C-alpha cells in the first residue's frame, strides 16, 4: 500500500513539473556563492544612542537668586571656569564678620594669656617666699589657684580662636556652594535658568532640571539594549560593529566595554541587558551625543569561507540552485549565520547561482526559471 502511495506522489510531482514547464519560465533573483567573512552576531533589540564618556548635570546644593550666568548653550569651557553664580552678598558679609570675630578672639586670648603669665610669676615668687619662711601656706595656695584659673582662661581663649576659625571655614564653604565651576573641559549643552530667577536644590526623590548640562566631546561610546537570552554570550572586549543613522554608509569598529550586571524589566516590553561599546577610528566623523546607533557584537567569525545570502536558505539547510535554466533543490551543511550571510560548509561550490527570492510561489525542484 505504501508503495502505491509513494508512486502516486512521484507521479503528481512529475505531472506538476511537466505542467509548470509548459508555462513561461519563472523569473527569480539569484546571488553567487562566494568566499568571504561570515560572523555570528548579536544585535540590539531597540535603537541605542551615542553617549559621552563624561557628562554632568550640574546644579548647586544651595538655593538662591541667580546673579550671573557666564555661558550660553554651545559654549566650550575649560576646567575651573566660572559658569554660574548665585547672589551671595550676605555670605560675604558673614565672612567679614567671621574675620572680625577671629581678630577679637585673638586679642582676648592675648589678654588672658598675659594675665596667666603674670599669675604664674606671682605664684613662683610666693613659693620662694614660703621656702624662706617669709610667707604662709595660705598665700601660696591662693597664688596657685589664681594662676591655674588664669591658665585655664588662656586655654579657653585659644579654643575660642579655633572656634572662630572653624566658623570662617564654614562661611567660606557656604560661599563656595553659591558658585558653579566647570569640573572638566566640555561643551555646554543646556542652560536652565535666567539672571534674577531663583534656583533651588532638588528635594530627595524629586528630579529637577540641572542648571547646566555639560558634555565632554572628546570621547564617545554606544549604549544599546540586548535581549536577555543573548546576555550569556556577551563578554567585555568582544569586537563590535557600530552603525550610526547619521552616517548610514559607514561602519565604526568598537569593543564591548561594559555589560550591565542586571536585567532591565519593564512591563509589556522585552527584558533586556544594557551593553556599552567603545568606538574607535571615529575622528573623521563628528559625533553628537544623542545620535541613534545600533551595534552588532561578533560572537564568532570565519574568514575566507563559502557563503550565501541568508535569504537564500530555507528550512534551515535547503537552497535552490539555478543550473542551465532549471531549479535544483540542494541540501547544504550550514555553519555560522547572521541576518546577511550564512556559511556553507558543504553542498555548494563557489560560483553556484542560488535563488534569493525563495518566498515567491511556484518554486519546485526541476522547474524552468529565468534569472532577473
């Protein structure tokens, strides 16, 4: 029974091929089997971004009225340059007051210590008199007590000086909080505020706009999300091919520099791992922070191997080869594969014409075709 079923199947296939060959040949798109590089890669699931190696959202820990803004968006600044300042006349007045208190405390210390020195001499004199039986024990006790009291006052006045100096440092620290300096060389990306407006520090748990957004434009990297299923195949140092929408015909080489140690889980979105890659040899192509970018991390790679376009392969290991105007179904041993190329370990030879339009209808083994 099975033999009859098989025989009927063969007859149907032969009849179908005969019928189709009566019609005009089907036009197909093809590509040649060639030698080249095939890499197994992992690509980001959503678009990534160009980021700066150093970027700071600068704000002040002190609230107050803005009195100076010395930069505008797009300005280049150097380390230590004054960017913004709050009104601080009251703090400067407090510093003057602190200096005056230091002067007074030092003079008070000088007075107490002079008295203590005098009382010490008196105590030494009375002690000598007692030794010569020219004074009483009561007098030396009184002299010693007076000397100890004045010595304590001298020491207390020294502590008062130190307290005044600490108060000056505190006022100077408050003054420093009213000025904003550039922590590194960079470009001012954004200024939020105007002279006369009030700037307030962010309350805990509430994000506010930074007064100044500063970007260092000397170093860039790419950050993009990768599917969690590929996270175990990624390693720091792997080669990366970066593409940037602003330079569509240019690939940028790079290396993986960081893999996030956790999975980012957001409701109704795929779970991803954030991956960062350094960019090399990008000096000739000006980059801007925020450019959309994609990356392909190369897991493994074969050089000078036979390859076919990946769209030519169907059912994992089948291809159609055009031979003298006729389709031949062939089974191949596939190796590495990516969205563009698939490695052919056996089953094809260099120069073979494989059909790339495998999704069109009417393609069967033995049919007549015409290459477009």
